[in-house]
């Protein structure tokens, strides 16, 4: 399944499965592969973790993930003239 997942670090939907390989190289030429492991990696922030049985990053919104804005926590917009917001442009005292 190549469905992009939600990154737990940056919260973008850019986490995919990938294969990581460790190579023996000589003068920048890859010669012999040493290790191969399967990982989850975020293409935005470069977060990565080995694939583990029973755990995978969350699916994007619409599949049960609400992101950083959980239900009921978003505040309605209030105009700047409410709630004690009073901008003032004071005239500086004499001597300035």
C-alpha cells in the first residue's frame, strides 16, 4: 500500500514506505551492498523510522485522523474590537 501517511513530526501527508541500503564504497563508487532495511520516511522533514510490526503512521484526514486541531478546540473568529483589544497611539510626553 503506497498511500501517503501523516508525519508525526511535521504533520504533512508525505510519509511513504522506502528501502534504505548501506553500501561499501571506494572513491564514491558503490561496490557492495551491506544492509537493506525497510523504513517509513517523510519527504518534507526527513523523519524516518524502521517499519515495525503493528505500527504505522496515521492515515490522512477522513480516515479517523484529525491532525493538530482536535474536534471542539478551534475558536471562532472575534473581531479586534471585542475582548478588551483597544489599540492606542499615545502622544509621547514632552522632551522627546
